C-alpha cells in the first residue's frame, strides 16, 4: 500500500475523531453524546485496522474485533437505558 494513502487515511481519521470529540463535548442531549461516543469507537477500530494493514500486524485485527463487539454491546446498553427513560431523554 502506498505511503501517501496510509498517511491520508490517518489524517482523515484524525480529523473525524476530533470532530466526534467536539460533538461529544457539545451535546446538546444525551442521545447526541451516545452517538458521538459510538462514532469514536468505530473510528478507533478503523485506526487499529489501518495500522494492522499498513504495518502487517494481523494480530491487531483481533483487537479491533473485540473493540467493535464491545462498542456494539455498549450501544445496546445505552439504547436500553434511554428507552427506559434515561436522564435528559429528548
């Protein structure tokens, strides 16, 4: 894979995670923050997968898979919390 493609991918993922952190900090409601937190988890998985492909480290793909599954379970937990009338539910 070309070095400029890897660099561009890391730069775009960095910009995406910064924007997601801004949304996480600003809110304005709890569901918005939950979506931003899930987006950060997905971007982190993308970072790990990109690193694993770029530097030929296939063992990191297992780490990415575990993080993706953990993020999914957290999304289910947050959804159940909000469904049952969680704090600041709009």
